[in-house]
C-alpha cells in the first residue's frame, strides 16, 4: 500500500471522528433550546442541503485541482459553520450555520470516492480501498459518538462542544494544506476544462447509472432517517447520551467488520446488482424486527446490528459500480450521485421531522416501505441485466478452477 493510500485511509478515519463528535449533543442541545420535534428534521436537513446543491461543483473542482487542496477547503468551511453554530442562539442563524457546514463538507466524500475510482484501476483493490475508507470513517464516527456521549453528559454548556469541534477541524485542515501528499488523478490531464462543459457531460450518462442514482434518493431518504431519528428516539425514550454513544459505537464496529469482511467476500463472488438486491431484501426484514421488538435496547443490539450489516456494505458496492462508467469524469459522476444522496436526505429529514412529531415510529415504517420499493427496483434491474449477472458469476467460478 503506497503513501497516498495510507493518507486517504488516515483522513477518512479523522473525518469520521471530527465530523461526528458533536452529534450526540444535538438531541440534548435542541431539547435544551425547547425546539419542537417537527423542527428537528429542518435542522438535520440544513446540513444535507449542502450535499444536494454543492456535490457536483465540489466534484468538478476536484477534477480540475489537486483533490487534497479541495478537501482542505471543504474542512475549513465546515469548521467555520460549526463555530458559528456554537456561538449563536437564534434558531434561524443556527440553521444558516448548519447550511454552511453542509455546503462545505459535501466536498470530502465526493473527492475521496472520485480519487479512488479514478486512480485504482484494479477492480478488486479498488473495492478493498473503498471498503477500507468507508470502514475507517465509520469506526471514526463510532469512536466520536462514544466520546461525544460522555462529553455531552460532562459539559454544562453544550455550545462549547460545537465551537471546539470547529477549532479542531480547522487545525486538521491546516495539517492537510501542509501535507505533501498529492491526490491528483492518474487520468487528471484528460479532464481539465471549465465547470460548465464538465457539468454538461451529465447528459451523456447511460440509463443504468441514472437508474441507480435515482434509487440512491430513496435509499438515502430512508437509511439516514432510520440512522438519525433512532438517535432522537433513544433520548426521547429516556436513555442517556452515553447509552446513545455506546450504541452508535457498537454499530460502527459492526459496520467496520461488515466492510472489511462481508463486502469484499460477496463483491468478488456476485455481480453488484445481485448483491444490492440481497442487501435490501434483508434490510426490510431486520428493520421491521427492530421496531417490533418489545425492548428497544435488545432490538438495537440484535436486529438493528444485522440491519446495519446490510446497509454498511451498500456504499462501497454502489461507489464501485460508478467507476465502471467512463463517459463522465468521476468527480462529476460521484458528485451527481452525492447530490441524489443530499436530495433524499434533505426531504427525508423534513418529512421525517413532521412524522416524528405525529407518531415517532411512523418514520421507520416509511423507511421500510421505501426499502421494499428499492428491493423491487433492483430485482427488475437484475432481471434486465441477467446476462451480465450470470456472466460475472460464471467468470468467478472459472477463475476458481
């Protein structure tokens, strides 16, 4: 593994820690400010709006510049947003600060995924790098939730958590700026052009990437609702921030193992579309069992962990498929996908906030319904592409011989 690969994994890990350290404080802080449940969705959505609007632009900028510099700019903007969020008390200004954070940090994953897709030509090694990167920012997030849970219980004034988070992110962005590792794509010289001409290439996408990017909307709508509203649900059911942090930490470790062991194993043996079909079949079952459990914590530590395994391996599977398309630069293509993630997440949080105020469990019922639609859609795709799916399996079996 070369220096740039190790560097990518390191900043992925730090991203997980630095971006998530304040999340356990969010439910308590909004409750302290006496903000209604229906507005929780707007606060969550304010960050994902940036993902929706800015991902293609960040991707295009990364195609033109060294991606390392673009990632540094992304962290700087996020740091400024978090510092403002912690210093102000007006809900409108807090929403604006969250939007600044979201607009900025949207650039990190877009350029991380784009660089891996462009620079690692061997499919199996690329899949491993994607799995490792996702795993490390998930385990970083798990550590952040555990530490953030303890911080939330220890700190009397929660605004300090957000301000300190911003300051540490700012320091890390300075480290990135002075780090000598260059993240310039192997095919970088082929993609130097202006933003408009690069964005116009989206129109040349074949129907299959458009189809899967559309499904990304429904997946993001549902999974991010499940993930974030469970955090509020745990607190509203009377559990502490430490309980929340430890649960998310456990989820993160399980996600790490899923990406390191399960994703590479199945991606080598079956076509992406077949693997995605199976993921959402089991996701529906495990999520339903979680919300049907008589004891919340027992459900979260059994069925929800199995649900987590299914969704944890979705990201590297989907991103790996994006690398197969060469008609559009990876920065633009991954940026468009991340915009679909942002759109689904934004609408999901807004709608979820109103549903959560009306009937908290209905948020998860809506997610189950969407996952059923996604399973059906991938089943249709597997049927349409059945020759490719069978050929992939046949090639694997022949290689084993």
